């Protein structure tokens, strides 16, 4: 999907953000010469509004806000195919992860993404693993899509793909301690 981007002068308060993001990601976007190998190999690229190459280009043009607002950073599976294929060693997967953290910090989070994130982490915190039915129900309620995918539930249950009740792991208390420590360090959840 093509998007039109308007180039404006970089604001002074934005000039420090990009070097900090690059430092956190441990990569240098100036090394990218836009060959496109990262985007060609990206398994999630077809679902993205900007391909990995385009995200890098936005950052090269100092369009940090545009990159932080992109759905692509949330669709990225961090599979590291892009980073492995980059002939210049740009760690795009790490950069996408850093962009997600920055978007969270700045509150640039789509409602559906935030709802999924809360539901996913809530399941892991409470059960130590994903409880698919609970995840789906929490997400659908939070996003007002009450019957979304309801027709898939029964067939998945009868095939043993989704359980009605959650399974738990040993060490749930340790998992809760991890979440408490993250919260203590200023993280969410």
C-alpha cells in the first residue's frame, strides 16, 4: 500500500530521538543503501503498511513520528530474517523492537494493539503461558468485537486445538515475580 509522506523540517526536540533509538537498537541506519533484501524476505511484509526497507527510509529522512505511528512495527514478528539478509549489517529486527518500545513510551499505540498486548501479557502473567480462549475473549471484549471468530471456537475445541479451561505451568509464582519486577522498573502490566 503506497502512502504519501510530507517532508517537513525536523523539529529540534526530535533531533535527539533518532540517535538514541539507534544506540538502543545497536545499529546504524545510515549503513542502509535501500537494496530491499530485508523487505523481500520479510514473512510479514505483505501485511505491513511500510516494509522494513521503508521504515528504515522514514528514519533516514528523520520521519521518526511516521515510523513510530506505523502499523508495521507491531506486525513485525522479530524473526530476524531482515537482519540476517542485510548486506550492510543493519539490525532491523532490533530497530523494530526499539521502535515498539518508543511508541509505547510515547503513547502511540493503536487501541487494538494495546488490547491484544494487555490480553496476551495478562495470560502469561496469570497462567505462565497463553490461554488461547481467554486471550481471544479478552481481546474481542476490549475491542468491541464480541462475536469475532466465534464460529471458529467450536471446531477448534472439538479438534483439541483450544481448551475450554486454561493450563498452568510450574513456577507461576516466579512468573508473577518477573512481572512485578518489570512493573517496579517502570514497565507496564
